[in-house]
């Protein structure tokens, strides 16, 4: 099966990003019950990840 190397690299980066987000216990266990607070913490974790990596 043929695959596009560029797409595979981009997909790998996205999967790595979600793996790094799951390091936060609060996200992986979903302590936040409201969607708006969960989204806010996802955004906060993404910003922290962007600053670190």
C-alpha cells in the first residue's frame, strides 16, 4: 500500500501532540464536567505544550 511521506509526517506530529496532552491527568480522566471548562484546559495545555516544545 502506497502512502505519502509528507502526510505521514504531519499525522505523526498530530499524534505526538495528543500523546503529550494526555500526560495531563486532568485531561485524560476528564475531571471537568462542563464542556467549556474542559475546552479551556485543553487550550491552556496546548499553549504550555507550544511554549515548551
